[in-house]
C-alpha cells in the first residue's frame, strides 16, 4: 500500500515535469523565431557601415522585421502562464535587450532622437508596466540603449570613411546627452552599472573622430551646426515618409 502511494505521488511529479518541459520547449521555439527576425533586422541595419544613401531602405526593412518580432512576443504572452513572467524571462532577457538596441538605432537613424521606452513597447508589442502583463523591463530598455551607443561609435568611424564628415559631430552630441542622462541615475545594479561604465570608451572613441575631422576642417563643430544637421535629417525622413 505504501509503495503504491509513493508511486502515485512521483507519477504526478513526473507529469508536472513533463508539462514544464513541454512549455519551456514551446517558449524556446518561439524565442528562436523572434531571434531569427532580430538577426535579419541587424543585418539590414549593417548597411549604415557601407552605404549612407541606403540607410532609409535598411530602416524600412528593419521595421518590417520588428512586426514579425511583435507577433512572436504576442505569442509568448499567450504561452507564458499568468503571473509567471519572471520564471521564464531568462529565455528572452538578452534577446529583448538586443531588439531594444535595434529599434533605438532605427529611430535614431530615421529622426535623430532617443526612442522612448513606451514607443519601443508599441513597436515590439510589449507593455511597459508589470501589472499589464508581458512587459518591457526598464533594465532591458536601458541596457539596449547602451548597446546602441556601441553601434553608433562604429557608425561614426565608418561614416567618415564614406565621406559623411558631419555625422560624427551629430552622433557625438547625441551620445553626450545620453551620457549625461545616465549620470542622473543612481545605478546600483551590477550588470547595468558595469555596462554604463563601459560607455566612456564609446564616448572617447567618438570624440577622437570628431577631433580628427574638425582639426582638418572637414566638419563644423558647434551647436548651431548640429541643429541644422538634425533638421536636415528630419527633413529627409519626412520626405521619405511622404
């Protein structure tokens, strides 16, 4: 009798373990689909390092792929049991940071400003507060923004190679504003703090590029010039939208 009771108890345990494994496998497959779209979006945006004129097309393609990612996140929201977001969040944690970086880069290339957390949520189909369900965590948003800065530092270098000498100046001012914004935060999280500390290397890299192009007289380095350049970028974006 006792052996039968023990067998019954462990049989139920195995059933629960099987359900858990099936759920995690379904989550992994969905995350893999999202990751594939994210990789394709990253490839589309790599055009910024080889052709300035094709940047709008790259952004447009990335936007299309973000819609695919949105479908994936909505599927995850349906799969993950209510109230168990953090139990499974390790599956999509770093992927979400990467996508935030790609979305932020796309918006910057299109309009020249920092995308809001709420806008990222809308693009990816995520809520911004935990109480509303499947959401974009603040830490993932901030880490994604920091990842974008690293890509902008590389863009600043390659834009000079492509003959766009004013671009590093614009990027420098944007990143300087971001750096000032992050310094307003009282960062205690180890991962986020370490990633922020690495920002200074990206800032230095961009500043060196700006110094080189300015000392050679290839770019205007002043506030008014930046405003004019940003207005020009916005104008190009408006034309593209029309």
